């Protein structure tokens, strides 16, 4: 597995299942730039993978709405989704599982946004960490 976040992201973007999801997502015409949303999705998946955040029941990170919508598109190609993770984690790597109930964290407070932004900026060296690509902490009781 590639542990450099930018290289891992590029590897993901070149995967056949991501290219297919971009085409399907574009047909939905829900968002204007499916390539940009795919990039944000791959950045989110990098965060999940590099932090070992695979299980839906104990998820620490959840995506913004655009990225979550793309995730749903990618998941619908179930064979491609599984192949994506086995290619990123050869030969049969763990899969990032999804729980629709945890898709949105509307109760996110300012401190959690700051922590998320710092993590994202540190990993991808971007100033726009407040965008929909950023992840939110799932509140654990």
C-alpha cells in the first residue's frame, strides 16, 4: 500500500471503479464538477484508510454531502468497490464500510471543525479544508 497521501489519492483516481463512478455521477447532473467531487472523495478515503477507520459501527470520520453522494455512487458498483480496496490494499485489503445513519454530523461544533481542518490540511497541504471534502468527527457517547 502506498502511504503517501497525494500518491495514494492519484492511484485511487486512476482506478477503473472511480472512473466509472465519475461517469455515473455525471449522468445524475447533481453537481457540476464530478471530477472535483471524485478528488475530494479520494482524499476522504485516504484519511479513512491512513487512520484505519474501516468499520461503520466505530467510524470516526464522515464525509460532507457531496462526497457522501459520490460514495453512494461508488458503493452501487459493489464489485468495483470491493476491487478498489483489494487494489489499494493488495491482495485482499480491508474495505471502508458505510453507515447511512452516520452520513451527516449536523451537531458538529467549532472545535471539531478546527481539529478536522488541521488534520486535512496537514495531510493534503490545502487551505480549503473547510470544503465538503473535509470530514467531520462522528460524535461518540
